[in-house]
C-alpha cells in the first residue's frame, strides 16, 4: 500500500498521473475527466518579485502538473478585490484560491499570526518542521475550517529585515511616537513600546512613507524592498527581522472548490504548494544577497543592527503579547501549547546544527551561541 501511494505521488509530481487518469476516464466516464478553472486572488501586486511571482509560479505549476485539467488564473491585489479582502473573497467563493499571509487576518481569529510568524519565534526550517511534523498543519486546517477554507503553506520569505526608518534608532526612546507599518503580532509588540502601528498593503507603502504618513515601514527583505524603492526615502535599514524570523505564506482554497476536485487533483494542488514553498525560499535567499549588496554598495544605504537594549525590550514585550494572547483565546492557547515546546526542542538542534555551522564559517561565534 505504501509503495503504491508513493508511486502515485511521484507520478502526479511528474505530470504522469493526470495522463493515466484521463485515459481511465475515457473508458469509465469517471469524474477524473472533468476540467476545472480557478481564480486566484493575491495580496501582492501582480508578479511582484518573489511574492507575486511565487503565486504566479504556483498557478502555472498546478496547471502544468494537471495536464490542463485544473487551470488557475491569477489576479493581483486590487484587480478584483483589495489585498485585505482576499480571505473573505475566497471564503465566500468569489475566487476558488487565494495567496497571502495568515497574520493579515488576525481580526478573524487571534490565532492567525501563529501560522505566519511569531516575534522571536522559529525560523523557516523550524516552522516547516512544526507544520508538517509537529502538528501545526492540523491546527491550521482546524482553524480555517470555520471560515470555509483549506490552507496550505505555499511560500516563505526566510528571515526578514527589521524595517526602513527615516531617522536613526539609537535607543528605545526613539521608538516612542513613531508611526510604522508593521502587521501581525510584531505590530502589537511595537505598540507596547509606544509605536503607532498600521497595516498598509504593500502596493501603498511607498506613497505612505514618502508622504510622511508613516515614519517607518517593515516589508520583507532586500530583494522585495529594493523593488519598491524604499531606499530613496528612508536611509536607515535595520536588522534583524525579530518580528518575522521565517514568514510562512499561504495558499487558501475554498472548501467547496476543494471538495469538488478528484483526489489526484487535490494531490497535485498539495504538491504544487509544497514546491512553491521550497522554490520561493530558495529564490528569495539568493536574490536577497544580491539586493543587499546593491543597496549598500550602489545606493549607500546604512544597514544597521537594532541596539541591544531595543531588542531586549522588544523580546520582553513579545513574551507578554503572546502570553496574553494565549490567555484570552482558547484556540490560540492550543496553538501556543503546540508551538512553544516544539520551538524549545528545535532550539538545541538549531544551535548545534545551523548556528554552529555558521560559527565554523566565521559568520557567528564558533560556539554557535
């Protein structure tokens, strides 16, 4: 049984499963002969580097792997619905599929941000381990079922940057009164330090920062930030991205649309989402390195670490925000009880694995601490 399931998965991944099913359906008249056309609404501008292009790549992969039996048409933010209405549009069936980030929807449930990133939480590798081998995906599916949705991890930005600032941040006092675009729990943490936070769609960020409507903005990392031109209006670029150490992006599928698919097309969608997650992370890591060099060497951007006292205050505020969140919401408490011990267990492995290897290369202290 196991061997047959593995073979079926490999055939689907190679695009062979769809051909075999088509031949069978010609003889049996099964539902595998049906063709489906889906719309995908995204929270990103069309083909925006890394994020928008990742969504487009996902749609193309599904269409190709299915042999054209399931085609997916992509619409960027604002083309059919505003970026922050994607969740509702897919939930009600206006589109069959969406692409975005779970923390955009924290107004729907306080537990949503856990499935994108937690401040000072797990990195991309650790989060993927939790989702697929630590019970995270089961909790995610349970949460989204109440909204008529089926979620998949379908991208990751890796470790993000701390944001663009129009003035230097030399102490915690410099944050007080600042107006900053920062979504998710990171925004709640910054608010504890006196920052007025807003969640503005990516396509509107440049204008908001340029006009002075906001003083700082956290978006993604060098690759995506360079594309938006933030370096032209905010000279200070801070790291680390404590708020998003490894941000998972999501594909959401309307539950009725999902259940209407035959099993082999469901497997293709699932496999394509996994491939999209892997490919996006690889692309963004590669492009970030190139873009960081360009920002520093060609545009003279000051890339600065947050002062240690600022990080210390942010860490304390993050602990308080997450604890309070779990205390007031039953489902968030369940997710935290899954996430927290997994993060703590992974920490030792990451320290003697990835961190120690970076130490051996001379990037971090050799102890890996």
